[in-house]
C-alpha cells in the first residue's frame, strides 16, 4: 500500500497515544457521538492522520463488528504505531469506562436495600426502554428503506421476541441476504483515501499470534475457573455479532445472560444497561457489569476484556485488506442483511424489556418524556440522570 503523507513531527509515542485517548475516554459519553471528537484530535489538532485516511477508517469501523467509537480509537492508533498503537488507544479510551462501571457495579450490588436507590433504578429501567426504542427508530430510518429490509428485520425480531437465540437468526438473515440483495454486485468500495498509510505489521502473522494469545488465555481460564471461561466465551460471542455498533450487542447479551444462562433477571440486566449509559464509553461496557455480578471484580475484568477483544482482532486484520473486502459482493450483501436484522432485534428487545417494567401513569409519562428528549437530541447522560433523580423523588 502507498505510504502516508509524512507527519510533521514523526509518529507519536505509545505513551502519547495512550494519554490522548485517556483524556477523550474520560468524557466519552454518547458512543458514536465521540467519533467527531476523535477526528478533531487525530486529524486537526495533532495531525496524526490525513482527512482522507480518517474517512477510510470510519468505513472500516462501520463494516466490522464492535463499538464504533472504540474501533475508531483503535484505528487511529493502528495507523500511527501499528498493533501496539491500536492497543494503547483502545486501552486509554476504554479504561475510564471500565473503572467507573466496576465501581458502580460494586455500589449496585451492595446498595439494593436502600429505598432511594431502588426507586432510582426503577426509573432507569423505564429510561432504558426509551433509549433502546430511540435507537431502534434511528436504525430503522437508516437501514429499513425497502420492503425486503423490513421483512428480514421482522424475521430476526420475531425470533428474539419469542425468546429464541438471535445468533442463528442473524446468520440465517445474512445468508438470505447474499441471494436477495442482487443490487450489490461488488466492485470498488466508496471509501478510497489518498495517501494511505503503510501497514507496519504483517497482518496475517499478527492475527495468528494474537489469536494464539487469546486461545492461551481462554485455556488458562478453562483450567482455573469454568465460570470465568464461560463468561469470556459469552462476551466473545456477543462482540462477534455486534455489526452496526454496540447497541446491537444488547439483544444477544440479553438472551445469553437471562434466557440461556439465567445469570441475572431481565430487570437486573436493564440496570446494567443504565449503568453503562451513565458512564463514559460504549454501552457494550455493560459486559463489565455482567461480569461483576457473575464473578466479582475479576469477572468484570474478564467480561469487559472478552467483549472488546474479537472486534479489535478483526479490525487489525481487516484494515490492510479493506479494499478487497469492500469489493466482495458476498460481504456487501451479508452486511446489508445484518444491518436490516439488527433493527428487528432492537425492536424485539424494546418489547421484551418493556414487559418487565411495572407501568403506571408516572412510568408512562417518564418514558414518553425520555423518548421525546432523545428524539430532540438532548444528551443521553442528562436524560438518564434526570430520569434517575425523578424516579428517586416520586417512586419511593
């Protein structure tokens, strides 16, 4: 691949990458909404990447599974300093969210007998329904543009709504999409950057080594603690199917931790989603909450690491070959189908979680107010915090 336009001061150090993304991670509320801030830092202020190169990165991040903002951070680090740079950016960006979710999980587990806390979480359950409903509406406007899209969404949503496993549903829809979406013949993808960066690592060898390291870590968990091993495998599965961003992980995570394994109730899972929203970072960090409930602090570490590792590996492998990936009609059709299916999954999880809320007049009004605020683009953090305060005042 052609070399990147030379940077004025050479490539940044790993410490500089870590510090820059740690600062961003401290205020990384809103998930994908952080991408413009990453661009401002990496392209405008520090000139680590060109504008074209950053745009190409966003096309990559939207085409592979994982939390979009985390993937964007890793992409910047990858282009600057290879795999080590990607890891430094990933760690720096995600660390504040993990520390906060672990601390809040501890407080949650040890404070459930306090009436104001209980009332606040009842309100947060209502807010979570509004949050996911809003995400479903956003996704539907983007991905359900034709009758075919809507039918595939309906199939996937119906399976989850009947408490079926969403993973076979996603796979089936993707296979169907290969034959249905014939208007995607393949060919050059839309995102082509001038002055692409040189890949400073051997992607296949690097991927093999990283997968071997992951396999070794899983083998150690299997030998030492089967519960932690199962937790890691669940979160790996969740991340592998999170095409379209971290919100897509929620239906799969809900099925795995409440229906398939009964690690927690749907109500407790909703509390975890709420904690994931009041902390910076992607909502996928709810995996840390699940891990804490299952196995304490060590479980939180294992859950969070496992929930972000597969997408990190996929990004690392995909970047050097993205042009070929974009030109594959199989990939483009399957991706289109998976994005349609995620809308159905989001609608289904909205319905399932709404069924576990004890609705009354206050709850209905709170849900409508939260949904309206989100449609008006009011910051998620203020919606969540406002809902918790109102619930603590009026639901005791």
